[in-house]
């Protein structure tokens, strides 16, 4: 097929008054012959579908209260780093 798709996915988690705002953005770079460009909408549709699935999983994780036996954010804090010294409040 001789097509290249370069993918960069970025997440941001920002605390607010009611919990955490999660943003996800996707940067796609397509390199493909002109004859194959008609396939581009099919490829981007798959990324759109995966975006919805991923955000639903992140939401479920963030809202987990631990009653299902799965450690949620309050039970399993994010690792500390210089840019994020503590777990996000309100999750």
C-alpha cells in the first residue's frame, strides 16, 4: 500500500470544581500516493471510533469508586513527577 500514518495523541488532565476535565487531541499525518487518498476517510473514521472508546474508558476509570474491586484514582494515585507533584484532586 505504501502509505504512512504518523500518529501523535496528547492528553491533558485539569482539575476543576466538580472533578477533572480531560482533553484528548490527535494529530495525524498521512503520506500516501494520490490514488489511495480516497481511503483516508476510512482511516480517520477508525481513529474517531477509537477516540470515543478511549475517552469512555478514561471517564469510567476517573469515576471509579473502588466498589467494583478495581482500584480507582483515589486508591491508586498517579505517579509523582516534577510536573505533577500529586494526584489530581476531585477525581
